[in-house]
């Protein structure tokens, strides 16, 4: 067994972030696919608090929570840094990373799951967050500046995931006119070879839900 393992789920927007970071750093790892409907004892042992993927295992020690894992990777393997060195710039990246997860992802999921009478409000709220993210991207090629950085990996497969959420929830959240910067950024990001070869597609997420009969008011995939 090698030094590095990733316990993940191939369709998870949180998990691909970790694999992209390891690939950027040129780190070999063993990938362990988790069945989230029947969690393995290794997942429960390594992430007993949240019982979620991704988990990075380095020399037998687990690191959980994708944003924490990304920082761990950047600090452990110094080549191709993904976080800026400057403390202020670093704090800005951390701020927006949490915004993506806590407002954009959570907001879109809430809109997808909302009861009929709350739906309109939830969609508006998710769109407001996505609009703020779009302004932040503001026709940048990479969110990391000249090259791929931490925030690029965090936003990552969000556009595909939103497409999936729209279909699952029967709602409309995004279109290229509404969020032009997010759209243009994604066009560029998705063409990068290491990204392209490992990005969850909306149609695979939709098929997964169909196969297992998952509905929006149930569990996050
Ligand atoms: N905040 C966590 C989110 C991870 C997460 O939600 N993982 C999902 C898969 S996308 C999971 O493991 N779900 C299993 C469950 O909730 O039981 C992170 O950033 O790592
Ligand atoms: C759940 O996982 C265990 C081993 O990890 C396996 O033996 C069992 O068959 C699985 N159950 C289902 C319903 O897939």
C-alpha cells in the first residue's frame, strides 16, 4: 500500500477537488471508491464524525473535509502551490472557498429540495449567491491569477453540479446570460487535461439518482 489514499465517490463535487490537487502536485495515490449507500468500515473509522467523503489518508493518518484536505496537500507538498503565500491573499481565497460551499452549494441544494411554497424564495436566494460568485470571477481566466489555484479547484465542478440540481429539482438557476463569468470560466477550466479526465458530469449524477431512486428531499449525493 502506498503512502497516500483517497477515499472518495466518483460523482462527488467535493472529491474531485482532492484528486485534481494531488495530480497538480504529481503525487501518486491509491483511490478507494466508497459506496455511500453502504459505507465501509474504513470510512467510518477514518471519518467517524461526518462519515463523509472525501477522506485523504497520508501515512495512515486521516484528513477529512475537502477544504481542510486541500490546505493539507498544499502544505505537505510544496511544488505547484495552489494557495498564495501572502496571508491576506490567502485569507481571501479561504473566504471565497467557504462562500462557495456554504452559500452556493448549500443554497442550490436548498432550492432543489424546497417545498413548493418556499421554492421561489429559495431559488432567489441561491441565485443571489451565484450572482455574487459570478461578480467575483469577473472574466478572470483563473481564480488563482495566472494559473490554476485553490479557488478554481473549489468552484471546480459546480457548473455541472448545478445542471444536475436543476434537473433533479425541476428548477432553473443558471444560464450563460445571467452568470457570464462563471460560464466563461467553466469553458476554460473544463478544457484543462487533468480536470477533463476527472470531472463529474450532470448526466452521470442524474443517472445515479435514477438508478437508486433518489429524490431531492432525501440525501445529498
Ligand atoms: N463539507 C464536506 C462535504 C462532503 C460531502 O458532503 N460528501 C458527501 C458526498 S458528495 C457524502 O459523503 N455524503 C454521505 C452522507 O452524507 O452520508 C467536504 O467539503 O468534504
Ligand atoms: C455492504 O458492504 C459490505 C462490505 O463492505 C458487503 O459485504 C455487503 O454485501 C454490502 N451490502 C450491500 C447491500 O451492498
